[in-house]
C-alpha cells in the first residue's frame, strides 16, 4: 500500500523528494493545447464549439454557452437545500477571512513628496471550476468570493457541461451564493483560451484562476503572457508529520485517503519518527474498503517515511514544500517556524485538511509540486493591481537632483539626470 522509506543517506532524501509531482512536461498535452489556442485565436467561437463537441460531447448549436439568468436560477434551485445552506455557511467564513486580509492603500508624506500605493481591482476574472471526475462548488466559493471582495467588476464562473448534461446544480448554487456575475457551461483548454483571448460573445478577462486538468493547466501556462493566472496546479498533495503517542493511526489513515481520493496522481505522504506508527497506519489502510481512485493514488504515490528525529522530519517537510502540511505532534505551534514553505499548515489532530478545503476560511487554492517554496495561496491580493503614485514639490525635486545625477552617471544614463536638471536652469 504505502512505500516505506528512510532518510539515512543523501540518496534516500533525494529519492523521497522525487515522489513530488512535476508540473508539465507532457509533449502530447503541450502540442494539443498549442493547436487549440491557435484555433481559438484564428477561428474564435467556432473553434471553442468544435472543441466542446469533440472533447465533452456538447453541441452548442443547440444551446448557448452562457447560462441565462432563468436557467441559472433553475439549476441553482436543483441543489438540495441542505447543501445550499452548507455552501452559504462556508461562504460566510470565506468572505470574513478574505475581507480581513484585503490589501489596503498606503500613503507616505515627507519633505515635499507624496508617495502612494493605490489598490485597483481587476476589471474581469474567470473562475474555473473543474467538472470532470467530480464537480467542486467549494472551488467556486474559494475563487469568486475573494474576487468580489477585492472589487472585481465582472466575475465569471465556468464549469464544463458533459454531453446532454449541464453545469451541476451545486456549482450553479455556489456561483450565485458567491455573487458571480456570469455563469458559463464550457470547460477545458478551450474555455481558458476563449476568456483569455475573447470571442464574439465572450469578453476577455484580465485573469484566469482555479484548478483544472493537465490541459487546463497547460493552457494557462501558454497564455500567461496574455492573461494573468493564479498558478499552475499539479496533483493535490498532503504531507503529514506525526508522532507516536499523539497521532491516532485511524485518523492519519483517513487523512491520507481523503487526499488520495481526489486523483490517481494525488500525493499522500506520512513522515514519522515511529516505525510502529507507520505500520499501524498501513494496517488500517490495508483493511479499508478504498475506492479505485484512492487505491491507485496510494499504491502508486503513497509513502511512509520513517525518520530518526522530529527535527529530521520537519526539515524534510520544509524541503518537500507540500500543498497541505499536517503537524500531528506534541507541540505543533512550536514547529511552525521550521516549516515555512507549506501552502497551508494544519496544526494538531483536530485540524484535518478537509476543514480547510471547505469552510475554515483561508483559501484552498494552493501551490503544488514544490512551488510553495516561492508562491502562496489565492487571496484578495491576486485580484487587484498595486499602482504607485508619486507627487513631488519643486524644492523636493531640486534637493534630490544631485543624488539622482550620481546614480544616473554611474549607470551611463546622463539624460536621466538632464530630465531633472532642465527644470532648474
């Protein structure tokens, strides 16, 4: 079930890190997306509809790509009331957290200069909600709510319809609860291309956010010079650092399975100082009636790493830079500063990853595949532009001119200095 490893040598450490997913690298996907984007660029909406027919079995000659207000209402009312209530409960938590962390403008006045940073919301964003193996209304909340809190004028949500089906009622309900302005029923790389480039009926957006399959991710990568993106999403992952005597093997096993059930490529890793705890977790997993997806993930990518010390376990976790990190140890908060690279950290046995996935409040759109070393989870800051504004009084400029000249001459750019000095003949 779980591959057993140790970190006794540098080679062991390197091998354990190699379990981490890699982003991109599939030439077939790259070429397919390249051709699809080119088709959308030259043929516009016709190419989007062709791709939807080929890949999703949807005929947009029979129905529009955009969900009308009446259809949207009908779809949303198809969501069971208790589910809609749970989504509303989660939405309140998510909005409260993101409002508390919204970026604010700054202004500094000193000696004849006014220096400002304005916060300017993006005009339009696309929130992509996957709809292949499963639909994710939680992703709609986690993307559309921060956009709306940030002040984005046009928040679009799209999720693929399949064959004679439609956007799921839960997606439609979540989009309405989140305050989205538009709901669309297209998916895949063609949806990313359509909103990034614009078509006859789809006005282009400033940014595309939300996870998707390898084709969606590749489309975001290829179009990232023409539209903003949040990140390139790889398979989801969890790394659990657990100590014997603190961690219940049944709970650890359940947390590993919860992550594994997303995708056969999902990564679920246990790092512990106790070989007996690793064995106990493996026994629980062996006895569990797992679904095919979770079983495939754990059999292929699951791992139990046994370290000699907690320090070693934490150092490995920091090097691995997981999307989700659970610290099920005696003093989790004391360990927090030693694992600065995780996308999100869950402290203690009563903070499993699913609480963050759905309704704790912080965003679940997180960096994967080791990119947490240099990037962060989605936030309201991703939906604004920070614009600098500089205002100088004449005397402040005259006083700054000598230092400016020295720097300009050091760089071999005397016209820079002249642009200031010409104002003081």
